[in-house]
């Protein structure tokens, strides 16, 4: 059985493409943030979106990517913080329908 930290927060799939979304609140350590993103790359998601919920969380995601040398320009994308829940749902809907 997978633990909470081994699960992806949100997944969008079509027959030929899979996208993972990781929501980051800023409570995780830098190592855990990097581990969360890497688990999705290892699971062969076509793209991984980090969704920070605050400026603090956004900075921690950037710091984790830098510290653990994750090339976020390729498959990891960061969604800008401060989205209201309505804006976030709309943004996710648009992303899912694009792929």
C-alpha cells in the first residue's frame, strides 16, 4: 500500500499523455519537495506541474529545484502562486483540455 507521500496529488490522463500536479503548501522540506517532483518524473508523466499555494511555497519549490539540480525547464513547470481556488480550477481545466 502506498503512503500519503508516495501518491500524486492530481493526475490528468488521455490515451497518449499523462500530467501530474503536485500542490505545495510550503510545509514540506526541500528534500520532500524534490522527492515529490521526482517520483512523478520516474513514473513517466509527460509533464509535472508544481502548484505552490503561497509566495513562501513558491520560493521553496524554486529552492528545492535549484538545490537538487532538477531541470525544471523540461518537464517540470511551476504554476504561479496566489491563485484563488476558482482561478486554479479554471487554469487546471484549460491545461487538461490543451493536452
